[in-house]
C-alpha cells in the first residue's frame, strides 16, 4: 500500500517563532502524534508529564509528552505530542488527523479534507 506522509509546521507553544516543518508518517493505528526528542528539544518543547502508552506489540511503556502548535495550510491547532526517543520517525496519529479534518485514502494514496468537524 505504501506510506503516506503529512507535512505539518510544528511550533513551541510558548514561543511560536520557534517552529519547524516536519514530515510525519501517517499512522491511522496510532491515536497520538509522536515527535522525536531531538526535534522537540530544538523547538524548546519540554515534557509536561509522562503517559503510559500501549504499543502495537501490546507492551506498555511510559513516554514523556508535551504541547505544541500544529499548522496545516492556513489552520493552526493546539496539540499534544508523545516525545519519542531520538531516531524515531515522526508519526501523525488520529487525533491530529481528526482535528484537521483529514481523510486518509490508503488505496488512492491521498489525503483530502472535510469541510467541517463532525459534532456527533
């Protein structure tokens, strides 16, 4: 099926001038968005706490999490990220995909956008 990537601008929530465009691998099986520690440090995103996460293989590990702005096109949202170990690929999970109203078509290898959030 192939991989689909989403380019998002990520900014430090306390200083939005500290920003970087990041290419995220879309992972519709993940709920949260993962940002490698080295990118988080470059942006100034520090851990706000630690959260237990169940990984795809069923193991549970604790990871730090932090807050940032995500920008896609002309829209900006506040999001939270799992701060992943260095060398981890940035992953976009379903929360950020839903917040931007993105529809992922794995068969056509495309991304489209809903016109509005679903309230139900």
